[in-house]
C-alpha cells in the first residue's frame, strides 16, 4: 500500500471540542471545569474502568482545592476525608519550630487528607452526573503527527490537554530536572496518642518526614472501634537516600516501628503498628506547555515536584481550573489557538515556578547537617513563629498558591 493510500485508509475521529488525555484527578477536574464554563470536552483514559475503591494512596488537598471541588459539585460526593487544622514544623537536631493553624488563617482547615480511590470515585460520579463521557481502555499517544491510539486510530481536536501524569513516555525533554537522590517510604501507622487533626513536617538531614492524620472508614461490624482507630491513624511519608530507604522498608514491623520512633521522636507517643511499606523515587521535572503545537500539559504531565509540603497535586488542580476558565473566556473560534495557550502558560508561570522554587528550596536547605545552615534554619523557623505576618504570608501561599 502506498503512503497516500495508507493515509487515506486511516481512521480519523474529528472532535469539535478539546481532547483530554487522562481521567485521573487532574484530567477529570479539567473536564468538569470545562463543562462548568460551557465547553464539553472529549476524554480518553488508558486504564479500563474497573478499579478498587480501596486504593488508599494518600493525597493532601489544600483548602483552595476544596473550594474548586465544591464549585464543581465534587466535594459532597467524597465519602470521607480528614481535615488538617494544624501543621507542626520542626527540624531534628536543631532549635526552632513553628505551628500553622487554621484558626489563625480564619479557615475551617488548612487542608484535607483523602484517599486516591475516594477522590477518583467522586470525580467519576460527578462526570457521569453532568454527562461527560470517558472512553476507557484508550491508550492514546500525542506527538508531532497528532494523537493516535494503539489501534492506529487518529484524533483531530481544536487542542489537546495531556493530563496523563506523565505516563505516556512521549514527553519532551524537561526544561528543569533534578534527581534528589531520595526515596519516599509510605504506609499507614497507628500512634499511641490521637492525632487531633494535627499534621507534622519534620526535617532531618536525610530528608523530611511527614505524618498526616488519615481517614479510616468505619465498618458496620465494629463502627465504634473503627472510629477510635481513625483518631490514631496517620499516613506516613518518610524520605531517605535510596539504599537507606530500601533497608528501612525491608525491616520487620517491630524494627521498623522502633526506627521510626527514634527518627521522628515521641510527639505522638509510641508508634503501635504499621501497614506494609511502599517506596518510590523523588525527582523534580518541569516540562511546561507546548502551546505552538496545539498541546498543553497540566498536572504531573507538566511538572513533578517533591512531595514536601504537599504542593504537587494542588498545583495540578489549579492548572486544570485556570485552563478551563481561560477557555470559557475565549471566543469559540480562538479556543486552542497558539495565542490562547501561550496566555495560559504565562498565567500559570508564577504559581508553578513559585511552587517548584518553594519545594526545591526546602529540600536543598533542610536535607543536610551543616552546622551554620542548621542554625540559620532554626532562626527561620523561629521567625515564622514570632512574626505572624510572615507566617500568614507563607501559609496563604501553601494553601492558595504562589499568588496567595
């Protein structure tokens, strides 16, 4: 078959509205936000629709993200979430600590801990309720030649939103990349003392350790016991260098609990139990948008951040919201134009680069044991605690993004 005949024979699906590749949290929210602003997108997702509601991977949503989810009708569909009303920040082996509270910020909570599965189910239910159809099992790839799936079918759309979390492997070379030489160990732990909706961020020379008050859903057979357990359950994120992280993750339960107590301290009493540990590498990657090619990347497909301070997902959700809002403000004939997508890139630059700079600074400044730097960190933490306007400035940017 000649090249001309092959081109004529291929199947092309022409779409009048934007095409979103990826129906995870960021892609789904982008679809809902576009619908909210009067644009009905087409959504493709590589995985099949079968999923487990018990996917308990931990996500931290800022209060700013809650406001977006409320506006789109998603928040009330969440089966469970745990508010974070206080965050205690300290460094191991050095002076200085600070506590950020929701009361000081005049907010009901600083953030909320939810399960990945719970958030996806709520987003999918809302997409179905407003009539957004998702094509599952479509592994679409976007390149200079356009968008096509594994069966060779091609798609034509005003523009393409890549929200696949960077899984496609077709991303261009990052503009900024850094390997932190750290891995995160994640699991759930039960502590002797109740969490009282307080989260901890403790910096150590090996990397930060975070304890996040976590949801444990009550079971019908013993609801009272489940509620009691929920008051003592944390999601743990423990970062260390790869070899040490592997050693820690492979410890038996008793040795792991003892190591965690020695590493973190006894603010929550003894650590009584832990679920099986998982680990993953931590890197920084910033790709940005491809406006001239009619493609825009959002969420982890555009930038991947260190999990310290929980900024990554929240930046991705703001990506989705602001892109949809810009589409709603753009004349129909100009939606997807290079000018519109460049305007989107400019509008997101402060928030995205601010989040990258903030998290990168925390890791580079706190992941060492240099005495002079340790004392400077302590003075910084003391300044946050002693100067409410400075603490307010930092808190607002953690909650609502770099523009506060």
